[in-house]
């Protein structure tokens, strides 16, 4: 197992119960139990002996790093200790964050599309949405079809170019996003409750700096 491996992100909504997209259904049922499960002893290691690489003994990436160091004592595992933890956290957090969305019958990618239409406040094309959500055009097209069928998104053809489609939220779509967002933020607050507020600020700043650099350099790194 490499340090980047983790639970498969739950991006698919296959098998999930669908609810009418009116925003009137409660989306917070069962939230307290799920938050307790995430912030309990198994979800957050609040104590423990420090391990090499700055992690805790319960940190799975720290264990992987120790194994590699035993095999290759001279290997610089610094990048692994950062990238591995980011990838592991991302996999775990995506599963955790999907809980309020599952109750609303949405996948994370679908909610990202609805959120992009809501926060920008104007119509977007499928290409715009692909860029906003870092998704492929084919994936966006598939999700938009599902959201349109549910009555959450509506399409409008361009009067000058029939190939262009403009998309916007319906009233039901807007109400659903507005109902879910506070629950989602409360859920994320619970997930991060094991990290002190000042440390959260420092972490946000560091991740912001890393993201800004990657967004500017990723094309060069792939070349």
C-alpha cells in the first residue's frame, strides 16, 4: 500500500435514495450520530505519542513512512509525508462530507454543480461548469442530465449559436442548495473540531499557498 491509497471517494450516487428536489425535506436527520462517529476515538486521534514525520502513532501514513525508511534508510520521505497525508485526508473527508448530501439524494459532484450555479448568481455553460468544478465535459454533461430530470436545473438555448446551452437553477434547485449548505458547513465544523481554531487558520493558509502554487505550476509539472 502506498501512502496515497485510501478509501475510495464516494462520488457515485448509485443506489442512494432520491428525494424530491424541493428543499423542503429535512437534511439534518441522523447528523449528531454521524458527527460523533467522526469525532470519536476512531475518527480523530486526539492523543498519542508523536511518530516520525510529525504524525501520531495512529497516523497510517506515518506507519507507511517508517516502513519505507526501514527498506531505504537514506530515502527522503519528506514529500511523501505531506502529499500522502493530503491524499489520505482528502479520501476520508470526501466520505465524511457526503453524509448530508446523501440525505438529500445528491452526490458531491452534483452538489458542486448546483453550488457553482448558486454562488456565481448567473447562467453558466457546461464548459463554465467544467472549469468551475475541475470536471471533464463528459462528466458534467451526465450530471446535468440527472439534475435537469430532477427539476433542479433548467437549460436555455443560445439565440445566436444553437450549439451553446445556458444553465441556471430552478427555484427548487436554489431552495435545495440553500437548505443543504448550512448543514454541510456545520458537518465540516464537527469534522475539524479536533483541531484548534488558530491551527485551522494556519492550515488553511498553508494549503492555500500550496494550492496557488500547484494551480500555477501543474501544467509545467505534467509536461
